[in-house]
């Protein structure tokens, strides 16, 4: 028998060589195979003696699979879902059975990043090589619902049934919530009927979703019917359910009814929480009912319900709205003394109030104080400051702040751009304003109706009426229907340019597009005709419009004073004209 002794470090190199050559009767024996053997000398013995053969290839494959599995788990944990999908595909090609929990996590990851095609691919792998469950399907349905792809979500629901899985109440709640959030309450209610038919019992969450949607649809009474149905089914509403109804009642101005409902909750085994009180407090103070608001705050304390930051922010906002700035500042200080950290909603009313009073320096000081206390301003706070600066003609200062917004972690929104575009145009920076429109689109901020109307107004003011009309056509083609304000701006611009015939055509176009002219639209046209020198024609038109109720008698009297024509209105009493 020949024995060959090699250093141990060559063992790993020889394994694949001998394995691939299939040397009969040869076996590799490592000195590390049995811990009971002496550690020295480390040798590899090669013997022609008959010995049990070691299957090296499956061992190597097992090691590789283990390695890939670890890589898959690490990439998934790190949120590198593209990498996770790659390792998953490598493993299933080697016969690996995918883990449903890990695959569900990858599906959720792709759904959160709106990469739904890859989420579907993971589900396909799970269906083909593994064993999906209801949780996996629910994750994919949630992804499609968040992306507003309801038909695709229904498709997954159908596929789920085909695979032998019955949707659970979580599945239905996801679907109902998605439908309701998109204003499809009728379909949400139909799905409630469907889940009942399939012997799937609705929960408190199911009814709360539908109650909130019903209230937003303006049906408080219908919401109360759902509450009764909920109770008849043996379900006990929680404060989420009751607070939804309290909000709905307050929104419709039924504050006393909401207060009565809150006071009746104790008999239902529910204690009103700070959200209940805040909702009612806001409703009372918005109506200027400070006495009721104070009683409510006193009741909160007596019941042991501590006011939170939102409570104080509501009070501060109401004080600012009523011009009681000193009291609002005192309340802000009191919050801090109580150990509370004011948020942007606490500071925002004060900043807005100071800006309205023209006290910009004070507003900026409050913003600095806000930052020093660890409360970072949001884009609403900056928009308030920028708007105030632009109104005072400090466009350059506003532009400096605007350029620093990204650095401060506050990306400009459409309101920010609208403010700056209008200010730049009015200050003579027409080219810079147009550049900002382009910059806005490049940064992924879509123009809105205010953007278009602001630009149309700027163009008309500078006599560029044709460009303004072209922009209105672009507005229409972009999916933003011109409003009565848009048409009024153009009618005024055309009248100022003494293009009366075009102004009349614009009014006709407005009616043709289904946009009802306002009294302002009609008076603008009459004034345009009158100031162009056709006073008699202007007042004849005014009389006709008043006859059909398009303009009021007060407007007619005002126009007659503006364009006094003798004997035009013989049927109108002199005493009426002189009033």
C-alpha cells in the first residue's frame, strides 16, 4: 500500500481534483475529520484499500447553498431587495425551497419602493417553488392598493382563491380601506356585503374604516346607522370609531350633538380621550365660543385627561386668529415650562400672524427660536415668510432663503414656486421667473391651477395676451381645466388691450366649455366695452344681463354711474340711479 503524505493546506486543493476524476477506491482522509486524532503530523493518506467513498459534490453544493442563503438573509435584512431577488433566483435554480416569511419581507420591500413587477416575480417564485400563505398575498394586495392599482389588487385576490386560500378579514380590510380612501365608498360597502356572504366576520376596524369614509362623504346619519349595525353584530366600538363620528359631527357644524355623544360614552364603557376633547375644542373655538372652550378644557383636567401639544396648538392658533398675540406667546412659554416641546403647528400661527401685521423681523426671530429649541420649520413656515417678503417687495431676500431650502432639508413645493414665480415676474425678473417654471418641472414639482393662473395674469398685465391664451390652451391639455378665474383674467386682459371682439369670444368659449360665467365675468366685459369708447353699447349689454339675472341691480347702478348715458334707461327711476 502506497501512502502519500502532504501538508494539510493541500487537502482543500485535491478534493475537487479527485472528485471530478472519479478515482476508484481512493478516499481522502483529513486529520481534522476526527477530533480524537493527534493534531500532528497533519497528513493526507491515499490508500488503495477498500474504504467507504465520500460524496464530495453534494457536500460542496450544500455548502454553496448555505452560503447563498446567508447572503440572501443579509441582503434582505439590509433592505437590498434587488440583490435579495438575485440570490433567491440562484437558490431556487439549485432546488432550494424558498422561505415564505423571507419572501413576504422581500415582497413588502419591493411594494414600498413601488417596484411592483419585482414583487410579483417574488410571488411567482414562491408559488412555483414554495408554499405561499395569506400573509404573502396580503402584502402584495397592499402594495397594489397603495399604488392605486385596484384592478391588479383584485387580480391577486382572484389568484389567491385559485391557489386555495380564502381571504381573511385583513385582506378585506386592506381592500375596503383602499377603496374608501379613493372615494369609492359604494364599492367598499359592496365588499362588506361580500365578506359577510363568505362567512368572514367584519371587525371593529372594518366598520371604523367605513364610518370614516361615510362621514367624509357627508353622511353622518348613514355613519350612525353603520355604528348601530356594528353594535347589533355584537361588536364594541372603540374610541377610534367614536372619534370618527365626533369629527364628522363637528365638520358639519353639529358641535352640540357631538358634545352630547361624547358625554354619553361613559354609559357605553368608553372614556373620551384627548383626541375627543381636541376635536370639540377646535370646533368651539373656530366658532368663537371661548366660554364653551374654557369649560371643555376644565372638564379635561377634572377627568384626568391631560392636554397635549395639539391642545395648546389649537388654543394658540385661535388666540392668533383673534389678534391676541401676547396671550398666544404667553401660552407658548407656559407649554415650555410644563416640559412640553412645541411643534411646527404651535409656532406656525404666530409666524403667520406676525407676517400679516408686517412684523417680519419678529416672525424670523420666532423661526430662529423654533430652530434653537430643536423644532425644524417645515415648508409651510418658510412659505409664510417668503410670501410676506415678496409682498413687501423684498424679492432678493426671499430668493436667498429659497436657494437655501434644500440645504435645510425643506424641499420647495408648488406653493413655494408659485410665490417666487409671481414675485420675480412683478419685480422685473421675467426671464428668471420662466427659468423657475422649468426648474420646478425638472425637480418633479407639477404646476397646479394657481401656477397657470399666476403666469396668465402676469402675461396679461404686461400686454402679452396672445401668450396668455396659448398658456391657457397648454393648461387645458395638461389636464387642468381653466376655472372662472382663468377666464376672467383673460377677459380683463383682452379688454385692456381693447380687443373687445376677442373678449366676447372668450366669454362664449367659457360657456361652451361648461364653465358658468360669474357676475365678475359679465361686469368685466361691460367695463371693457365702456372704457373702449362704446358706452351706449356697454350699458345696453348691462341692461340685458341684469334682465336675465347675470348681474345684480347694485352692479347695474354702479355701471350706470361709471358710464352715465342720458335717456338710455327710461324704465329705471332716477331715484334708484342716485341711490
